[in-house]
């Protein structure tokens, strides 16, 4: 059964990564956001990864390195928001259909989005939390780590050997008992003391550096991982373009005036923000992502630096 599921996802749905963990691997999640809070009979969590298109990522380099503002719509459409999330939603939909029809399984496909670890429970800005507006129902980042297809990055993204953090993940719960993968306990792909690129490129200091910066501990599948304490409100300013300096072609004005606005200031800014018509969500989140696209893990150098598609973090304007 497990092999059939993998074959279906790789050959029928174009998955690049598939990992499966038992529902208990996510028992440390907050109450209300564990697999069995969502599907009471859940036994397995299937996690699917699809790499971001290199072409979409390179569009964001054009915007951030060459000032080509038009590139934001390419990155938004093909890289971060519209197509990859639709594709993943369709993949989890068809996987549910396949498991219910073929094995008589109980299933629950889960919504996904550009921000895969943001729960309303721990994030006061639900507008930043995925296509459902109210936030994700389960932490897909943690599920990707529990199922062994990613490791945690200092930048709070799930990081993969081949693609670094440039992967869109989706997730499905089922009552089927399957063969399980273990978390990847091999050498850490991310060494923030030696690297620190994500902290260095963040324009609003939303990711503190490893040395002297605040951190959080993620508890997943009996392991503990230290990651940067992501200042979500600060990140929202740059990622949603809440000030003109971060926004692209369409300026929305300076809706906040500091790099670390309060929850109330974010709420007010969002209430004044024009709704997007080119994204799965109401609000485009495509104006930054430096910490994801410049992370050197994976085939970054071969794909972007050696080919001249990126000048690297030093080329940011
Ligand atoms: S940019 Fe460097 S420090 Fe940041 S997540 Fe990637 S490897 Fe880790
Ligand atoms: S998306 Fe941009 S603002 Fe947000 S943490 Fe990453 S680099 Fe910082």
C-alpha cells in the first residue's frame, strides 16, 4: 500500500519528495492542531514536497537584484502563491480520492500555503497564515520534519538536501497504517553559526542571528531543534509590502511606520490593504522571501550562482 501511494504521488502527481510519519509523531503540537484533533481516527500523516520552479525563483532575483518590479507577478504566480499552492491542493485532493476509492480509507487533505508553519495559535496575525485566512489547521513544516523529508532551518523553513528550503509542502491525514519514515538524524544541513545568510538578508531583522539572537525550540517526534525566533509581525511588513519601500509596482502607502508593529497596527494596516486578485489569498505575500531564496543549502550554487541567475546576497539592491 505504501509503495502504491509513493508511486501514485511520484508518477501521477509530480511529487519530488514523499515522507510518511505516524500521527503520534506530532503529539507535541498544541492541542487542537494535532492530527487526531482534525481526523479522529488518523494513524498516518503523508507529506508531499514539490520543488519551487527555478524559473520562478530566478524571477524574484530579478526583482531584488535588478529592480525589475514586474517580476513580482511571475514569482507570485509561479513561485510562491497561485500555481504551486493550487497544484498542491489538487495533489492532496487526488490523493484523498485515490485512498478512499482504492483502499476504503478515511482521509483528510489539509490546506497549504506559502507559510507552512503558521498556526493561529502562535501567530496573532492570521492574515499571514495561509489561504484559509484563519491560519493553517496543522503545522506542515513540523510534519515535513517528522516524516524525514526535511530538517529544520534557522530560517524556520523545512530544508531539504536537494532543494534547500525552496519546496512547497502539502499534507494529508489517513486512518491507514503505513510504513513509516524516521526523522532525518543525519548531519544538520543548516549551521547558522557558519552560515547566517537568512539573518543577514532579512531587511527587517525578523530572523535574529544565531550568536546572541533569540531562538525557539521545536519539539517534533521526540527530538528538539533550535531555530530562530521568527518575529512574524516584522516579517509581515516586508513580505506583504506594508511600507512602500517593500511593495512592488502597486504602492499601498506606508500602512505601518516601524519595523516591529504591534498586533493592533498590523490589524489596522491589513484593514486598509487592497485585496489582491492574483493570489490564492486576499493578500500577496511575495514581496520578500529573501531568507528562503538565498539559503545556500541544496543545489543553490549550481543552479543560481554558477549560471549567473543570481549575484548572491551581496547583489541585493
Ligand atoms: S540561510 Fe544558512 S543559516 Fe539560514 S537556514 Fe539556510 S543554511 Fe541555515
Ligand atoms: S520573508 Fe523577508 S522579512 Fe520575512 S523573515 Fe524572510 S527575509 Fe525576513
